[in-house]
């Protein structure tokens, strides 16, 4: 079974429109796909057409704060009409808008003008985020790549960085669980946490009602997958996997190019298919 439960569209910082993403998933023989845009479910506002052998899961990737860190929680198989989740998304969108204005103000001090409008244009009506500012900085020659834009200007500790006051971890989990969804800690090893802090995050995530972790996220080393599978078993989590796809051509995050979960893992999708 070909499963990819982490992908993005133009509704946030992906480059494919929702229908284009679904079409690509169908071409690549994906059986189970989740669209998980950042802090929005606008990808599902229009009816998507896909073959009967493709099961589409409604999802979201919520930014939240834990212990002074920003972490991401996937909400899979959620009911987006649930009031708790709707209010949560509305709050997250407002936080993103406020941060975008603050980033533009900082960039103006650095000599970069009209960056807010440029980022909005690049978002194409979707959720605005730092990647859109990064792309603009590349377009005007201020950085050679989006990665360099983050490293030089937009990343934490840099002159263009703005910390967002995201929802607390437990609040984001509640939004998901109350809407009938399953909360999944996204890419646990990609937050730069020490082993001690990662274990603390997993304990808190479990105690606050979190249900699963991403054992596989994009391209990662087998040792990393093995370690996460062991932690999944240790804490009694369900297991998820996804490419974290944003755009074609990313060899480390190709849509549907997701290895199978280790045998000891209990798939998060067991009750959905």
C-alpha cells in the first residue's frame, strides 16, 4: 500500500494547486493521501476529483509552541466543520497575518521595501508564510536560494526573524482530537532537540493526548527510522509516514516516495481503510 500522509499545496507553501497535487498522487499510484497544509484547510474548499482507488484524507499541519520551541502537529482525518477546529484555524491564520506584517517591517529596516505585497502575491491567495518572503528575497537577488534566505535573514536569531505566538501544544492537540481527528507529531527529529528534550517532548505529547508520531518523514537515514520506531513502541504511539512534499523536483521529499513502516509499527490509518 502506497501511503503519503504529509503534503502541501498552494493553500500554504506548496507550489501545486490542490487538484494538481491529487492528480500527481494518482499518477504515482498513491493509495492513501493526506493534504496537510500549514494552519489551513482551504485546499478542501473546492471539490477535488480523483479516482476511486485513491483515498483522500483531510488533514492540517498546526504550528504550536512547546518549551520555547515551535513544533508541528498533523491533524489527520479531521472534521473541518467542527467549531473547535474552525476557531483554532481562524486564530492561527490571524497569528500568521500579524507575523507577516512584522517580518515586512523588519525587512524594511534592512532596506527591503514592498516585501509584504510581494509575499502575498507569491502566496497566490493561500496562507502566507516565511517561505514566500524567502522566495521574494531570492527573486530580488538578496539570496541565492530560499535556504540561504533563511540562513542569512529569516531564520531564528537573524535580523528578519519574528517569533510567532502559536497555540500551546495541548491546545492544538485538543483542536484535532475534539474534531474526531488523530494528532501526529510531525518529523520529531527535525527540531534540533537533544535526546533528553526529544524524550520530554514525546512524554508531554503523550500526556496531552497525542496519538501518533511520524516515523518516516521524507528522505531519512535507516538508523533514524529505526530509532523513531523504537520510540513509537516505547511510548505506545501509532505510526505515520509522509513525504512532506512541497514541490516537484525535491528528491528528499518526492510525493509518494515513502518507504514502508517498520514491521513493529502500528499504522495510524488502520481504522480508516
